[in-house]
C-alpha cells in the first residue's frame, strides 16, 4: 500500500515537470500572448487611423489648392473685366472718326445713306457725334429724359440741314444733329420730339470708332515747316462752266493746312468742306475761299453753292492737291 502511494506521487511529480517544461519551451506566458495580441490590434488600429488622417490631410490640401485656383481664376477674370472696361472707357485722341450710332427704335435712326454711322469728333477729350437722320420729322433732340426736355431752360439740340447721297446717286435733304457722347460703348438717354410736339424717351449707343480716311495722310502733311507754298491741284465736277484756278496758295501753320481757293466766277457764295461751311474772304471779283486741306494726293470732296442760276444750287466737286508740286511761295 505504501509502494502504490509512492508510485502515484512520483507519477504526479513527473507530470508536473513535463507541464512546466512545455510552458518554458513556448517562451511566452499566456497573459503575454494576450497582451501581444491586444498590442498588435491597437497598432493596426493606430495605423489605420494614421492612414485615414493622412488621407484627410491630402484631401484637405487638394481642397485648399482647388480653392486657391478658383480664387485665382476669379481674380484673373475680374481683372480682365476691369481692363476691358477701362479700355472701352478710354478717351480717344483728338481727331475725327466714323462711329456706329445704334438706337432702340426702328423709327429713330440715321439715314440709310449713312450706313448706320455718324461722324465722331473728339476735341480736348470731349466727344460729339454728328448724325444725319432719315427725314425732317424729328425737329429737336435732348441729351436726357423727355420729362426734363419739357422743363423751362432745357437746352435742346437744334437741327442742321444735311444733304445725304444714296448709292444710286439720289440726294435728299434731312435734319442732322450734333449729339454729345458721354462714353463709348455704353447706352445713354436721348429724347426726341417730332412735328406733333410730343417728346419720347430713347436710348442710343455710340461704338466702334475708326479714323476717317485721310486722317493718317493729314498727319503726314503736318510735318511740313510753317510757311506759304504753292501747289498744283486737279479740279473735277460740275458742268465745266466754272473751275478753280491752279496752282493754289497753301499756308501751313502749326497743325493747320489751309488753301486759298479762287474760282473763275464771282457767283459762289459759300463752300462746304468736311461738313463745315466757309464764306468768301473777298467782297469783289471772282469768289475766293480759305478752306482746310484734309489730305494730299487724293480727291477731296467739296461742295460749292452757286447763285448763277435762278435759284442757288449746291454742286459737288473734288479737289486733288499734289504734294510733289509744293514749292515755297515767292
């Protein structure tokens, strides 16, 4: 009985020895394994959080970059718009131009003979456009609203009598007006009154100014020294009963070139050049006028009014001044 107990005890001791040996052989206690597993899981979660944070950072940077690009684009567009507005409002150099004259009504427009254009004059930064209308039915214009035009003291625009020439050669007498232009490319108020006495509001716009033909040539002529010259000219037009004497005397003073035009007749009481009226400078003998020379070496349109017939007649002529014939006057 004693031997059996001893044998059982030895067996139990051996079993305990084996169990301890297995635990040491694994090298990691059970609780440490659990801790390692927990640590690995936490590390993984931390890695995922870090990666997510990095993604959020990248997304934030991309969004910020997009916002900056959008802001830059808006600023660039705004700056371009401001530049365009400044260019549109820029004051033209002094001179004479053709320009579009647009209105808000088919019943109020320039004559078809003018092709939708007027003559824009710029002097000391002030702009005025001369328009020839389609008839004489509009008797006054007012730069503003109709209600203001009817007030006492309102400064109405008075008409001029213009002669327009159509493409088929027919001419017509119409009313024209000199209209102040506050800005190019922008609508402004222009009221009108017809023969029935009722004022109407309208909006008009002046745009696309282009230098008149001969402006560049005229600039080149102003390079001459001040003085008096003679120049050969070619006279064309009319019936041939009267003519302009050649050579003519030309005077250069600063930026002005003026020609003394002598007719072979005493019956001319005025001339029209570039829309301006010129009267004779002499009281006796053949008619003599002092008119501007707009350019050389190209026909310049002029009109002479003759009283030789039973009623006065405006007759169209051209004068061509030849620059290579200019000589200092003796």
